[in-house]
C-alpha cells in the first residue's frame, strides 16, 4: 500500500517545467540564432577546458586510460574531465545567454 501512495509523489517530483530563453522585443529567429551561437561557444570552451584537447601520452592524466591500473605510478581517482564537461557546457551557455540580456522563464502550457 505504501508503494502505491509513493508512486504519485515520485512522479510529481520528477516533473519539471519546460523553460525557454526570453528577451523583450526579440524575434524568435534572433533568439534561436543567439542560442546556437552560445551553445557553440560553450561547447568549444568546455572542450578546451577538458583534458581531451591535450595529447594522450603518459601520464594520461584525466583521460580515464589509467583507471584500471591502480599499480600505475600515474593512477588517480578523480574522474576524467573530458567526460564531465557537460555541466560546464551548460554553465557557459547559461552565462552567454544572460550576458546577451536573455532570461530563462517557464513556458506556460497552452489553454485547451
């Protein structure tokens, strides 16, 4: 019985409101162009900040290639930055859009 009551609560907690960037007196085409530009800039910056843009030769720091060899003198427990760049890319996109004057707001559902 407790599981049946818990399911609606879990589903409600997982529901998120859809959002979009908005700026007064900005056409949709311009907003989409700015979003693409910011996403491209953020992707390149996040890639540059990650270890993926570095050469993959010893000590392979941050690449994940040494993860299975704890006896290696270059073994590290931190996660490779190349695989963790998604959150940084989101932060950079958010920063770029806010610098251009956009505000992230919830999309109101269409009335039936």
